[in-house]
């Protein structure tokens, strides 16, 4: 590691000296040298210094519009690295405009710029803008005549991002539509894990929308594809979706049994925060069966598990304490019964 850092430092010093001493180099060569310096600084984690080199290259300018688009993209990346997503979006928009004018909508550079703009929009909480960009990007990539296997993975990633973003917008119809596209892409491929994940995501949306029979059918397919495969995370998530459906339909006896199994499952997997969430579900189920004190005991257990799993000061642990306390107030208990 020390040798690598030393080599980068030597490269930077050499390039800076060459810039200073070589007055006869062309402006284009100078720009490329500044880009190399910026890359070295990024590799060293020196984003501010990288930004200064890229800005110097922008000031030099170039008749090569593709080069200018690359410089703007680089500045957009650096600004987002520095936490300035709005500033990053400004530079990525400049890159997108050039790439679109020079190369057209279907060019990889244009699509990369769209992708970056969507990421900036999500980071800024501008989800409506993000879905517009991502949907356009999905259409351009899916219609491309030069699609390769890696584009299939990218399409799945875009569709999943759209499903997740629509879910944030509480638009279950479009969330389900895009998660179905993820599932369709997985079904046409050979990645069993991607297929299980696609089935599970669509099932979760169906459960949220109250389409429990469809959710159960998808979960059955998902669990069957995982048979013989030690995938504790998948099976645990599947049980969580089933549990949400049972609780929504107030099927308390079945929900109680499943929450107990789920708690044990996550304990064995070493996922103690998820085990805590299963105990919270059990604590919320039992009062509906007339077992108030048992329910409150499990809610206290939920809070204790969260503290052990994440630490007493963690926001989720503090939230767990408040949930347990609120339940005791609701049922008129002191919390020490």
C-alpha cells in the first residue's frame, strides 16, 4: 500500500513538473495531462485537488466536444463525491447536453450522463425527475441494436431502481410494473439468485397492495427455487413478507407461529436486528389474542435485542425503546410488570 501511494505521488510530481517545464506542448496535451493528474488525485482520495485540475482543463477549453463532455462528467462526479449533488447535477447536465447534440440519444456517453443525472436526482430527493430520466434511459437501452449481456444486467438495475423509487412515491402500480420487468429479465437469464430476488420483490409489492393470493403464489415459486440452496437471507425475507400478509388479514394464530419461527431463523443466521423485528411483530400480535402482558414482554425483548445488536445510542434502538414505552402507556402498564 505504501509503495502504491509513493508511486502515485511520484507520478503526480512528474506530471506537474512536465506541465511547468514544457511550454511547447499543445493545449490538448495539456488538458489530457490535467485529466491524468485529476485521476491520480481521485485515486488518493483528494477530491478537491482533482476538481481544481479538471477546472483548469475546462478553462483551457477544446474544440473536441467529446473531451469537454468527459471533463464535465468528471466534475459532476467530483462534486457528488464532495456531497454537493446539486453542483454535480449541473456538470452532468452540461455533459448530457453535449453528448446528446453530438452523438444522439442512444450513444453510451449520453446514456451514462442520463444515469448520472438520475442518481443526482435521487440523492436530492427529486424522485419524480429521477423516474422520468430512468424510464427514458431504460427505453433507449432496451431499443439499442448493440445490446450485450452486460446491458441486460444494467436494464435489471435500472428497472429495480425505478421500482424502488416508485415505492418511495407510494405508487404501488408502477412499482409493481417495474419489479415485474426485473422478474422478466431474471426469468430470461440463468441467474437463480436474481430470479429469487425478482419473485420476492414482486411478492412484497403484491402484499402491500393487498393481493395476498398472488403474493403467496410468487413466494412459493421463490422458495422452491431456493430449495437445497442455503440462502438464509432469502428465506427470512420470504417469511417476513408472508408475516406482513397474515398480520394485515388479522390471522393472528398463524402470524404468531410464523413470527416465532422467523425470530428463531434470524437468531440462527446471526441477524440479531432482524430477529428483534420479528420479536416486535410477535409483541404486536399477542395483544390481539388477549395476551397483553406477553405482548408487552416481547416488545421489551425487542427493545433489548435492538440495543444489543446495534448499540444503545443507535436510532433504531432508541426507536425500539419508544415503541415499547408507547405500548405500555397504551395498555396502562408501568413497563416493569
